[in-house]
C-alpha cells in the first residue's frame, strides 16, 4: 500500500493493482458459477446508518459482477450477507438474533454461505461470540476489509465438479479477516444502486473524534478523504444517470480534506475543504439537490453555512447532533463544544438561511447525568427549536471510555426523561409543520407508498416528508405541492403543478 502520515492519522490508498486483482477474482468466481445449473442468488440484510447502505451497494455491485442474482428470500439465497451496525446494544441484539435464525436457512440449504460484516465485525467481543456460538457464519470482515470481499468470498466458496442437475457441494472453511487497521480508500469498486432518484455518495471514511460513548472510530478507522476529483466525477455520473437527490456521506463531513493527504500529496485544486466541495458540486449542470450527513458541531463553520446559502443546489437542511445540553456531560462525552457554542452555530446558520431545517440527535441518560443536567438539555431544545430530533437512551458499548463510567440512574428514570424530551420535541415539530399548511412548495417525488389515499412520498428542499396524492409516473420529478395538513413527523398534500 501507498502510505502517508498526517498528525496521529495514518492514511493509505489501495493501489489500483490491488483493485484490479479483486476484479480479476470476480471474473474467476463468475466463471466457476457459470457451471451451476441455475444462477446463484444473494441476499443482503443491511442495518444501521447510510454509510452501511452505501457499503451494501458496493457488496451488491461486487456480487453482481461475480454472477449472483438478487433475492429477497434468505431461504433461496446461496450467499446471505448481514451488514451490521454497532452503534447501540439494541441494534447488536437484533442483529445477533437474526443471525441466529440463519441456522434454519443453512439447514435447509447446507451449501449456503453466511457472511457477517459491517461495524459489529470490528468489535472483538462480538467476533468472539460469532466464532464460538454462531457456526453457521462462514465469513467475517469489518468495513475496512470490504474492498477484499471477492478474495475473501472465493476463499470460502470452493466449488467442486458439479453433479448433473444439482448444485455443487463445497469444501468449506471459516474465514475471519478481522485484524484492526486504520482503513484505506478503495476507488473503482462496482456499485449496485437499487434506486433511481436518491443516491449515497461517500466523500470520506472513518472518524478522529473519539466521542467517549462511540465505537465507530474503533471499527471504521481514522479519517481519510476521497480526492475532490473522484467525488466530482462520481457526482457528474449520478446526475447524468438521472439521480436528483445526492447525499454526501461521512462520519463527520465537516472535516473533509482538512490538511489530510491523498496519494501522498496535499490536495490541489478548489475543493480543499467541505465548503469548497459543496461549491464545486453546485457547479455541475443539471437539476438536483445536494444533501449531506453527518455534521459534527465543533467543525460546522460559518464558511460552510455561507457555501450552503450561496449554492442553489445545496438543500436547506443540516443534521447537527448536539447529544446533550449540559457542559459537564458534553465534556465527559468529549464532544468539543458547549451548550452556548452550539446555539451560536444554530443562530449563524439561521442568519444566513432563515428557511433552513435543522435536525439533531440527543442521548438521554449518559453516565453521571443528573436531573439538573437533563434540564439543560430541555432548555437547549426549547431555544434551538429543531424541526425534528432523533432521541436515544444511552447504550453502553464495550471498548469505549464511557463504558467504564459509574451510572447510578435507573432505566426507569431515564425513560421518564426520554418521554419528557419526546413530548417537548413533538410539540415543536408539529407547531413547525403547521406553518406549512396552506402553502405551495416545490418537492421531489422520491418514492411510492402502500397507501391508497397517499400513494406518493416526496421531500421538501429541507428534507421534510410529504405524503402526496398523485400518480407513480411522477417518481423522480420535481412538482409543486399544496400542503393540506400535517402531524409531528410529516406533511400531507396534493400536487398543484407538474413539469417544473
């Protein structure tokens, strides 16, 4: 690998020759699978964030290149891929429960290969459980090994000469490629997107923040940014293919490119930071929206807000997790900002973009949080007046500093705080949504719903969900929608004008 050093971060790029080798292996596997009596099928089960969704698109693309078709039935699948999330204990329990159920699919189809990947595959405690207790799992690798998937799958899939009218048996060995590393950038992998309107576009990987409650930096490695040229080229391709809603992805998109190295050299050209990247993407011809997530408040700058305000294709929405409203708790979380500093960021964004939609995340019941500390969280919510908020009760993750903190608050006490916060935010969200009623606004029709009354789903520029009356032929179109009513989470309307 070609490697470069910057501060405490160890950056590397996967050489093109190594990617070419994986592509050659894809063709080797395809040749082998052509001898099967029917096309082999793959099932991908994805958990967690949008970055995991993007990773699954790469897995889907590689499986397609290897000759696999897609199925939504794990019993029909020759390969089952479980792409996991490690952010909370509930997510882990759900994943492990579903992986446990695969013992039945494996019994029904003994040749089936079960793949366990994603963030949980980077947690040593979980990998130990899989090794000892989930023997139906054949292959385990974390996100940073995803680019090696063809090679790893080939090492498990060892077909012998097929019997007439029967699938070949396999010699099978379990493969665990779970050695930790700082991560790398792998360009040129095939991508199997399953949509036509919305697209995920990763711009960076990993995280350097080390929030005390978060396992992500430990499983996804250090921050490394893709080159602006590669990002802009991919974005142009998406727009040319008809995608209208492009979301830039990163654990902290605000720190994109910040003094980091790529291919051993400093970034050159205009797009050297996130604000500049937004401006460069905005210059691409075509009608589309640029969204991004997730932003870390400590790196959210006035320069970014100004770039958004001055870029007509940048959606007027920012997801800015604040996590807690008390300065002492924010310090324990290692978040790098204060209650007052966060509100200053919100005020700066709204000064430049009065119509901006701001959403957030918050953790209730972090170890050591008192009732008085929680009141500071409620106060911040009242002042910030988020359009929507995602609320979570603290979940201990092994291997993080917060896991060792004393926690005297009961689960029942945390639930009371959680319910109070939810009630407050729901009332604010509904009040904000009522202001849309009676207005007509431009929305993007991005999905269909199983709802006879409102068969279409759309999004406002600010990302608000709109349930619409209309025909499915409008999917992928920008239309004018008249908003008729609302609830805390969404808007309802009718189409006033098409072809805009």
